[in-house]
C-alpha cells in the first residue's frame, strides 16, 4: 500500500514538473510597449528594438523578475505616464530632458518591474537605454531587491564591440585611440552607472545607517562582488571605489 502511494506521489510530481517546464518555455509577456531606440552608432531604423532571446547576460533581481509564466503587470495611469515619459525621452535621445529629474522620480515597485523587464529585453548594444534604466533605479535604491538588480548588471558578460558585443573589435591605429577610449566607456555605460549608484548609496547610508543596516550591508556586498566581475575594467573600478570608501 505504501509503495502504491509512493508511485502515485511520484507521478503527480512528474506531472507538476512537466507543467512548470511548459510554463517556462512560454513567450515573455509584454509589460509595456517597446521603449528602445537603436544602439550607439546604429541607424535609426525604427522606434523600437527587437528583444534578445532568453539567456541574455545577467539575471533580473528576484523582487523585479518578470518571468514568462508570470502575469502581465497592470500599471496605474500615473505609472503608465512615467513609462510613456521614458519612451519619449529615449526616442529623442535627449539626456538633458528635464523630465528625468521631475516625472521620473519616486518610481513605484510596478514601474521598476516594467523597467527591469525592458532592460532584459533589449540587446546588449542598447547602451544608452539600458544605462538610463540603471540610473533611474540606482538613484532610488530602497531595498536589497534594488541592489540585486544592480549586482546582476555588474555580473553581465563584457561587451567586446560597440557595434556587436559578441565580436572582437578590429585593430585600430594611433589616430583612433581617443575614439576607442570613448567606446570603452560607452560599452560599459550600464555597469558604470550601477557602480556610481552603489557608491552614492553607500556613502549616504553610512552617514545615517539607523534602521537601514541591512541595506547598507547589501550595498557593500554588491561593491565587493563587483570585484569579481567578468569584466577586468569593472573589477578595477570597483576596487578603486572600495579603496576610497575605506579612507
């Protein structure tokens, strides 16, 4: 009798496992309309970019994760207004748009979910779009979940080429050194924004840690983990930040 019950239990578990696998393979649900333009040095062929396939670099934070099997997040009118403002700003490529410091502040958890989902859907070459999302979330770090997202950005596979992150750049001459330096910064824009946000948050929390000790430890841990990034440049930047924080 016990053996029979065990067999039935095993069969049920197998069916559940198959169901979960099918859900994970279902298409990603769109939380909001596409809000990307083409990447740096690319032609503006259209307003919105194509999403990358599953398995793109990095893993979304648990509190932000929008897995294919999860329901669509319904934004409030106020939240949708913020997302629409970001769409317009990214389309115009105006980094000095005043709405960045007015309308795109005090982001709700739902808006952060939408932004992280879009970050994960963009190709790695969407440097400006992805860096903007990191900046917006990074300046409003409120809990370890926010930190987890920034940590995942810092652990992404390094981009090799500004036009195609998967390909090594062609050899350049001495005359191209200045442009190459700019490109080296551009391809790391999201990661550099993440490091800057973590540094600023750590300094502010260190001054007034009361009641936020856990968040302080989380931010510190994220900076330490960045020293193990797969990108040597990010490792150097993280080490430099940690050194200044110890002084």
